[in-house]
C-alpha cells in the first residue's frame, strides 16, 4: 500500500488514543483540570497557532513592503522606467503563501499513527473532562 493510502486510524492509533485519553482523564482527576488544559493549550499553540501566526506575519510584512516599495518606485513608474519591483514583490508574496502549505506537508509526512492517536486522545479527553467536570480542583 503506498504511503499516501495509509489509513489514518489504524488499530495502533486507536489504542494510543484510548491510552492517552485514560491517562489524561486520570491526571485531570488527580491534579485538576487546569494544569492539563494548560498543557493542551501549549500543544495547540505549537501545532496550529504559531504556524498560522507566522504566515500572517509574513503576509503583513509583504504588504508593508509592497506599499513602501511602490511609494518609492512611483517616480520611476511615472517616467516609464523599469523598477525591478515585480520579481521582488512576487517572491515576498510567494514566501508568505508557502508557509502554511509547507507546514501541512511536513505534518502529513509524519508517519507515526500512535503519535497522532495520542494527541487526538489527549485533546478529546481534556475537552470531555472540562465539559463534564469544569475547571474545579479535585476533591481532597
């Protein structure tokens, strides 16, 4: 079976998700939900928020660079002289647009179903624990 046709939820991934969910539930019940939620937030920050923020920051830089260089090139444009601005801005916008697809490709190359199962089990258990018990500290 080719690597692209590997089913995402193999038995090993489901087993890892179940083990991670049980351990996470036990940990949240033992030490409280808030520390476990903090760990989950760091996981989501690293896997989702930071790459998206990085891509948005590069797009903002490309927009500011486009405006600044266009303003500086106005006299040359009015005289009909070439500025060489097109290739520079094309590369800047290509860089900003390539971050997220490249990140998604890198994540898809990770062929460890147990890892993805553990992440999914952990996040699912944290969500269910908070919905069921809230952020209350465990009973002493």
